[in-house]
């Protein structure tokens, strides 16, 4: 099964920058497509996720927030 990762972020968010670096590295190694979405550009995303960014979605479903748990993410992307 091929997965896709979405990282929900906002500008001027140090934790988001760290998560972006981690996601970029892990997804490149595992050849998994990924992209970022700024929650502040979408009122619904901002209302739902704005207080928890960065948020990691796998195939549109919430996987985790605030920090990348590398082993857990790798396991989910292998499954």
C-alpha cells in the first residue's frame, strides 16, 4: 500500500520546522510522497488543528502532533 503524508504547519513555528525536517528525511528514505499545508490558510483546519501544530496526517487520518515519533511513523508507513 502506498501512503501519503501531510504535515499541517503554520508560519513562525519552530516545532513545525523541526517536524518538516524529520518528515522530509524519513519520507525521502522510504520513498513516500508528502506535503505541507498551512492551517492558517484554511479556517476549518485552523479551528480543528491550530492549537496542536505540527500535526502529521497519513492518508488524511491523524497520526500524531507536536513532534515526530520516528519509529512509530516508520512502522505506520510500512503497514
